[in-house]
């Protein structure tokens, strides 16, 4: 018995039925990104480990969380864990790029996490970033585009927004030492996963006062205004929320001070998108120091990433996109194969996806095959039809058939609706 091979743990195949749905989600992302003026970018799957481990992006400890290896020349490498770090490298190395630089990338990333529900080691991110603008309009554009995508996909969701500058100021006012602030944020960012008691316990272990939890959980901006001395983060949040109100999409967003975002490179507003009764499907924020940390000029930047796999998992039973062939051409008898080939080519030439019988099967088997593939129409070509320069078009849903003139193929699109 031959050996049977499986996918690598935490990774999965997408058979056509699923791949069509995944591609549909990616296409919606691409259409909206380009509508908002973002241009495509591609980066390598493999990066130098020292880039991925740079302080501010991951740090040396990230070696345990990513796919790390040495190549045949003993170079330390790693598979990208997000699309933001490669972007920062590109901007640092290409100062001539016109600013603001608006890019999108839809690609796979890799993390050596423990696999679980909607948690994979290889997954697809749909990213947009705006590099070279301090304006809150840039933050707004990234979030607004994401809102439009999720609306188009029919998801119910909420965008939670917080601000790292504001959280740092709250931490200082709560008596937390400056060197403990980032560790404090890492704990707070787990509130929705391990609850208040779990976070309080982690803070205690690290010697950090848990007083900040009261302010975070109250989420009362009026009280925060009285509490903080530096207002920069607060003003950024207020300005951003005002833009949402002006655009009429404020119902999709809310301020949530418990959102800290774990990565160290965030510097201003941070955001996370969660679907109703489901997991987070996106997140991002402002990272004004990352490009400079990679040897580039000091450059403001903001971005957001949507998790295509998680969106697919949420919409698995709702999405029914049509892809592949719309018409399946069936010749009656081997002697009709050449004419059938000519017909399928003519159908494709007018912009209709089409396939044909390749196995010289009978009509019933071909109809069964088309049905299994979900092809909505079958074109049957026999000797009689060929002489009349026509073919029979069968609607697989209704079972009805009608004759179509080959000369009228340009009008076929309307007949297929």
C-alpha cells in the first residue's frame, strides 16, 4: 500500500468549491482597495530573519513564533508573519516613492501558532497602508475601505478603536512605570481572551499595578478627559470619530480602551474589527516609527489588515459565487467533436466561460457531470442542429431547452441570465 500524504499541520487545501469563495472575497477586497486609490504591491514570502526580528517589529523572541530556518549558505531567514514589515523595508529602501504612498497587498503569511478554530499557520491577509501622511484622513480611509468590504460581503461587525498615546498617558496617570507600559499593554490586549481576572493575575506576576483595569473597563471618555494631562491621543481619537460621523458610518465604530494591539510598532490610533458573535477578522493602526527603524527617513504610516480565511470561515455557508464554466458544450457522437470544439471557442470569444465534453460520454452522463460542477447551462450539438447552424441550450435549473442560432452568440449573454 502506497504512503498517503497529508497537509502540514495548521495548513489546508482549498478545493474548487472553497477556492471560488475565497477568490470572491479577495476580489471584493481588490475592487474596493482600487476604488479608494490603492495600488498593488508584491513582496517575497521569505525575508532575512534580522528584518523580522528587528526591535519594534518582532524582536529576537519572535524566532519561536515564525517559520525560521537557515538556507544552504547558512543565512538566517524566516517566512513573513505579516505584510507590514516587508512594506516598511520597501519604503525605507525607496525614498523616491511619491508620498503619500497608498498600497494594497493580498497574500499569504505564516506564523508558528498553535492551530485552533479559525487559527491557521498559513493564512491570507488583505492589507492596505498609507505611508507618508500624519492626517487622520489616512486612518479614516483605511477603516472606511474595510467597512465597505465587510458591508459588501454582508457581515455584521463592529470596528473597535483605541489610541496607544492615550493608553500610555492613562498608564502613567495610574502609576505604571514607563519601562513597564508595553508589557502592561500586552496583558490588557488579552482582556477579551482571558478576562479581567486573568489579566489582573498576569499584571500582578509582572509587578504592574492593576488599577489601570478600572479605567479601561469603564471606557468612559468623559472621565479620561479629566484624568489625563497630555491630550494628544485623545484629540486624535476625537478627530477620527468626527470623520466617521461626517461620512455617515459612525454606527460601525466605537471607542474601546481595552484594545491595545500586541505589536510594539503601533504609535497612535489602533483598530480591530470583530464580527457579530464571531472572532476578530481584521486589525491595524498607526506606526509612525517603523520605516525609520529599518534605516529609512522618519515617515508616518497607517494600515489595516483583513483576515481572508476568517472571513471565509464566517461566510462559508452564505457565499454562493458562480465561477468556472457557465456553459458546457456536449457533442452528440464522436463525429460532432470538431464542430463542438468550434462552438465552444466561439462561445468563449464572446466573453462567456465555457467547457466541453472531453471524454466522449453520452448525454445523460454529461448532464450529470455538469450538474455536479454547478454549470448552469448545457449546449447540446447534434448533426441536425449543426446543419441548421443552431444548438440546443438547456437550463439546468428549470430543465427547459431552447434553440439558439450560432450566428446569435453575441446575444447569448442575455439568454444566460
